[in-house]
């Protein structure tokens, strides 16, 4: 069994991140520089330290551009860290690339299948790159095509495959050499609900066979359903880490009420804070406030009467139950979906 | 190096080449053979060109076919695989140093270029005969020159394929490949540039000059050609240069 470890990973791009790092959306700022026209620097990772024990399903949750794909890129030899270190088991990813590549399987965020080959050939050639015998390759390819429900299209060129089929085949390919650690970058993006469930089932099954899995997602439901532990990352930093249950419990009260007023006042916010069960109230702008509490619906009439008494119009109340989304909002003031 | 992975990748390229055999064949031979037909058959047959031109033309056409094939076979897949289909990622994750992934592409391209070069000779000979006077007086020297030409074309493909953006593929052919062919002493011997002293020196920066002059020197030595020593030196130098540039660019593309 093989785990994953990183220490203080940093990555700064001076040009848009190329293919290994996935999509953009990073924070831009100008670095203090002596030259007159400093290159814009993009800080993708700002000190990521993780310790993922063998056999865990670990999730990196965060919005686009948070640094998830860059972290996966570094752990899979495709991105060179500016500083810091990463290990797969006992092996330094940068210094022992070949050994590390034997241990890992990688599903990239965007499909990267060989368009000149059929589904079966893709699996068979992948197996050959990893030195599997011809008999073994054929056997495993058949089993995986069957497991991923691709047998009926096995001998067609993948050029004509739908997005969901390509994604399934990408995952099958990553499992072909039976890696100890599986990286899945946004595995269920663009999948229909049925395929997503199949995928979750396969991921759990693979994990039960003793494999470590690191997946990235910006889907809270997926993180909640699959991951034993999660790191929530934003702007290249880990902002929260723990089991989904711990993380949800760490939001003050758990319930979040997003309120919109005509215009609120400090007095009104003070009165809201005094309501029973309310843990925190933050103004988000001149009209909005986020209220964290350990109860939800029963607060709404009380808030409405406070607003009425203070002659403030209450326009909108959005109530959400304890969730990872609330946690993200609590830490960053932004929604994961923004 | 991981021999199994390397051979498996060569196997994959061979498999795809077999699958695309007819398009590759047309792409490699149609243009050179039309050229051979018009200039070697029509122009000579109608008296606009001396009969000896047939023999002079053949090594140049062979060089064009090899270089075109090598560049195309290496550069085009690399451009597509790095920027569009991204399918190279699977090979970059194979358990061997990523430089070998680039070397494998060069080996595959070299083999394709060699095959193209060797197939042009009988094809052109069939089109042009009679009157083609080929003399393979030093087969080993010819084999060496042909191998270096094929390697140079594949290494050039690597350097170009890892440097050119996919939106600039057309420009690559207009600005790099086409001038290289026209100023590459393919349709005329280098000595024909005597009346253009500046041009004659400038074209020495074009690696294709050494390729066509080298093939001319080994296939039709009756025509004036660069000394074989200069040909060897030029080809070895350009091979080293293009391979090192290509590998550096490949690493830049592969690892961010």
C-alpha cells in the first residue's frame, strides 16, 4: 500500500499554464520586480502540504483555478514545483520519476485518448507501455471494457465516442496497469447521473482492493459521497482539511441563511446576532448578510419581524443546510460555484 | 531506458501507420511523382529540358520526399497531440524517461522517411525510364547518407513540432518547409548557383542542401556535387543541432 505526501508545494507560472496543469482561472498579480515591465506572475500553489495515508480516498475540493490540477500535475511528474517536495510512497516524485510512474494511474481533466486507436487497442497499448504480457493485456482490457460497459464499442475508433464514454475509457486506461495510487482530476465532470453512480461504485471498489485514490472535484456532493478525507483549497492554499463530517461540523452552527435587505444597518446585524441559535453574522455588502446558526427555517419569521421592526425591507432569504458549500463560503466569502 | 515501453510505442506508431497506409502513401508520393512526371517526362520529352535532367532530378526528389515525410510524420502528430488531442500524455506517463518518448517519435519518423526515400527511387525510375542513369557505386556510403537524411528530417520534425503553435501549421509549411525545398538544391545542383555567389553561400545554412547534394553524390556522381566530406559534416552537425533543440523544446512542452 502506497500513500501520498507533499511538503510546502509552490508553483508560480510566468506564462499561462500549459497542458499539464489543466485550465486557467488563477490569481493574477504583478510581482515586485526591478525591471520596468515585470512578467505577470500566476501563483497556482502557495504552500500545499498534504499527508494522505495508503488506502484512503482523498479529495481536493475547490473552485476552478484553486490549484487542484497543478497539485495533481506535480504528483504525477507533469508539473515541476517551484519549491517544496512531493512523494508517492517513499519515492520523491521529481527525482524518481520512472519509479513513481509505475505506481500511479492518472485520469486527466480533459480526455486525452489516442484518436487513431480503438477502445480496446488503447487499453492494450497502455498495458504494453507498462510491460504487461500479451495474454495479460488482452485479459485485463476485456475485463475493464466489460466493467465500464464499453464492450459493444470496444473495436471502434474512439474519435466518435461521446464525452461520457471517453471519460469511462480514460479511467479504464488508468486502471489498466493496476496502479497503487490513482489520480482522478474531475472524474465525473460532464457525466450523466447514471454513469456517475457507476463511476463512484468502481472507485469505491478499487479503493477496497487497497488502493489510494486522490480525486479533485468542485462538486460537493461527490466529495461528500466518495471521500474519506478532504482538503478544501482556494488560491493555492489548503483552507480546511478533515473528514466531510468534521468539515461540515466546523461551520458555525451548520445552517447558513443568506439574507438580502433593502439596506441593512449595524443595529439590525447586532439584533440578528442576538437571536437564539445564531453563531455568526457577516455583512457581505450594503444589502446582504450571511448568518450562521444551528437552526434554519425556524429563524426565518424572527428575522422577518426584526426587519419589520427596524423598517428594513427583507427581499430574500436563502436557507442551506449543513454542507461543504457552506464551509467554503464560511472560509472564503465566495460560493464554490462562482 | 525501458525497452518494452519504447518498443510498444514504436509498435503503436507502426500500427497506426498501417491503418493509414493509403493516405500516407498518397501524401508522400503524389506530389513528388507529379513533379517527376512534369519535369522529367513532359518537359524533357518536349525538349525544354535536356535528357540528363532526369538523372539530376531524381536525388533531389528523393530528398524532398524523405524530408517531407520525416517532418510530417513527426511534427504533425506532435502538434496535434500536445495541443489538441493531448494523447501524448498517456505516453509521457509510461514508466521511462520522457526524452525517450521524443526519441521514439524520431526513430519512427526516421524509418518512415527512409521507407519513403527508398520507394521513390523505383517509382521515379518507372516514370522516367529510359534515360535515368543511376549508379550505386558505393552502397554503404549511400546507406549512410540516406540514414542521416532520414534522421535529419525526423529531428527537424521534432524541433518544429514542439515549437510551432497549432494555429501556425500553415505558416510552418510556407515559411520553413517550402523555402527549405526551393533553396535546398533539390531541383538543381549546388554548383548551378555559381552565378549567384551570395545565394550560393547563404543556402549552405539550409540542411536540405547537404541532403540533396549527398544523395546526388552517391546516386548520380556524374553530376557536380558537394564533396562527401562536406555532406557528412553538414548532416551530422544539423542532426546534432536539431535533436538537441528538439529535445529541449519537447521537455518544455511536456513539463510545465
